[in-house]
C-alpha cells in the first residue's frame, strides 16, 4: 500500500516515477487472482468523471471495458507488498504495477491516485458494512455495533490491517480519504438509525443526535482504539445497546 498521504497527490500525479505512464497497450496481469479473492473496488472511489461527464450520467465509453482481473491483480500486488513488510511509505504505484504485471497507466485509469487505491484496498479486506434490519432502533443499533465489533476483531487478528492502520494515521492525506469515504458513511448510518428511533418514539427526542450516537458507539471505540486488549465478546453490542436505551427511552 503505497503511502499516499503527505508525499503523493491524490489526483493523478504529475510527471515523475509515479506519474501516469504513456498510453501503451495494457499487458495482461502476471499475478492472476490468488487464493484470496479480493472484492472489486467499491463505487465512488474510482477515477473522477471525464471532462464534460456529470456524475451519475450514463456515458458510452470507447475502448475495451475495465478488467476486473487487472483490478484484482493490482489490489493483490499492493496487499502482497505490505504483507512482505514493505512500509506504507515505500509502496509506490511503480512497485504495485511491476508486481501486478501491469503498466502504471492501467492503475491510473482506475484510481486517480494512491489514496483512492489504498482506501479501496482497505475496504476489500475489511468486514462488509452492515445492513440494518429496520425493525426497531434496538435491532438497528445492535447490528451497527456488531459490525464495529467485527472490525475491531479483524484489526486484532489481521497483521495486514493492524500494520496499515498503525501507519496510516501518520499520513494525513490517506487518513482523510479513508475517513471521508469509509468512516463518515458508517457514522451517518448510525445517526439515521437514531433519528428513526426518535421519530418512532423509541428514543427521547429532546437529546442531540450526535451525542446519542456517541453514547452507543463510544464503548466499542474505547475497547478497539484506546484499550486494544479489552474483550470484544459476542454479546457486547446487545449489552451496550440495552444499557444505553434504559436511560434514553421516553417516560411512560
């Protein structure tokens, strides 16, 4: 995972060793899909719209379609470099391209820069975002906190995730990209669940939504960030939600 923060611009780099290469024919990826199946990058973090192209507008593109095999080979190459101990700062687009057996232009056609590539990579190896049942605020919040618990466990058991997250916060640009693309949408999911609970009368409506959200997610963040050795037992999300709900339900 190339360190994309501080040293490399997020939108395509200028000329230089990591800048987009000439538009040469795209070689087939040398590293075929490995045993680890990396999901395709999530929407919203790919290349920016072409000039004159509006977001959300269907555009007929010429040329061959994007190769999922190439994208997987690129992500696998970045993961392999990191798993082999290459520091985040040293994982360059050039190294990723060489390891994946593709040209640098192939990477830049899919990601504007290293920040976007790394955010996609992290999403590909993290647990998926939760689908909230919508049956009650309690059910929604337990599902949300269970996803946080699973992420906490993943970071403890995955040397890759632990290594990347320990380095990532040293690079403000990469951390900001991850926060904007991954953390903020998850936070909004929790806020929406709380608002629905207030509208349905399941929660007091006289409290600040942000504060209520912090009351629910705070204990898990404490155990995964500040106290990384604390237990994350399976029943923890339900215990947290029930304890906080006891003080937030409207009076009878």
